C-alpha cells in the first residue's frame, strides 16, 4: 500500500521510498524512511502528513511511490 492510498486519519510506518533518485535521496535525508506517519488531509493532488513533529504536503505522484505499513 502507498501513502497516496491512505485515508484521512490513518497512521503507520514508512517502509520504502521509491521514485526518482533525487526524490528518494531527499526524502531519506529528511528521515522519512521507517518514520511514523499520520495522514491529516488529502485531495486528488496531494496529501498532508505528520511525521512526528514535522508536517509535509506531498504531491500525489510522490506519495504514490512511498510504501507504507498501516497500523
């Protein structure tokens, strides 16, 4: 399951980050690999996600490349 497939209020752990090399590196450098997440809002273009004390708006094409394990 990907982060873009999640519904509002879902939470879990990021297990894998795909996509292009630059996107992968940037998200891993931010510490998102194996991070806990909580989806706060979503629409067809983006997802608002809390990663601990950090909130991010992630575009749908990037969120579709982030594999998660929902709790």
